[in-house]
């Protein structure tokens, strides 16, 4: 660069500085975009796995041992971003219900599909496994269920069953956001093709023997609702209508 005329050298230096500022600002803007968190994140230590799924401003984090069919714990709730922090309002915690109702903050950063955060209790790196894009991605709750041949309305109450889906993963949780009661959860991967919804179970707090099983249901989206029918894990017939919870953040 010392062989270039002085004015060209200055122009090059200004251009490089300007480009650097754009890159820094762009990275910061991306980091502040909560939509970048949507999807599925995973980490493992030996056979112990952790799944973090995020959609519609809600997250569920679960630790489990798929190989030895052991559920360890799960927690979750509405998730938002404030600057360089994740802000979690805890709605359930399978191992400590005293956490329900608390707002917790965790520093985080994302680079090259790697999420660095202490949300699991210690600073760790999570690898993205999907980008949260699919027809079913979102936070759902049961709003109607067929009982004795008739559809029964299920209004939103403190006790609720949610099902959170990303592009490839699902998790349901039966919780009470007021009392902290945790009734159960299960999750794993899913596919949704040609009207058939199939779950591949990787953890199930109520019955570890179900790990490794697959359940297939009929499914369709009608007027924004998810119609879900087939047989439950117990073999009981089900017909349910799931509706999206209102997005609050991500």
C-alpha cells in the first residue's frame, strides 16, 4: 500500500474502516435478532444429551439419556432477548417447582450455528440441528378434544398441555404455571408428510420404556388449527384440536 498515491491510500483505509464497521454492526444486529434463536439446539456429554428447542417466543430444555432410557429433568417458559441476554420466565421445572414464576437471565452469543450460553446451568456450546422452519413449527396447546363422541372445549387455564415443535423436533409438557405442578413431558424427533404425523420418542418422563418407540397419527392444518387423531401411547383413540399460543417474543 505504501507504493500507492497518498489519496488512494486514504481512500482504501476509509473503505476498510467503513467495511469493518458494517461487519461489526451487522453481527451485533444479527445477535439482537431473537428470530435467530428459533429452532433446535443440541449438546452431549457421553450418553447424556441436552435438547433446547425454541419457537413462538417459548423454549423447552431437557436433559436425558436416550441410550439408557433415562429422563433427567426439563424446564421451560417464555423466552425473549434483551441486548446480549436471554430472558426466561420459568413456567415449569420438573426438578424444582420453586423456580416457576421466576425470571432468569443468561448471557449468550451465536456464531456459525453455535450458541454459547449458560442456560443449562453452566457455560456451554450448543450446536444447531434445525432452523425452526416447518408447517408445524410453533407453540401449540390443546383447545378441543373429542369425549364420548362430542368435541369438548378446553379453555386456557393455569393447568395446560403444550406441544412445542421446531423443524425436526417436538416436546410436549403438562404443567400448571400457578402451582408449579409438573405432570409429565416427552419428546424427540418428528416427521409430517402426506397427512401423516410421526413421533420418534427419545425421552418420556412418565414411562421410560416408551423411549425408542414411534407413534403415527393423522394430521392436517385447518384454519390455522392442527387436527390430530389416532391412538395414544396407551392405545386409546384420540381426536384433538391444537391451536397456536400467541407469540410473545421470538
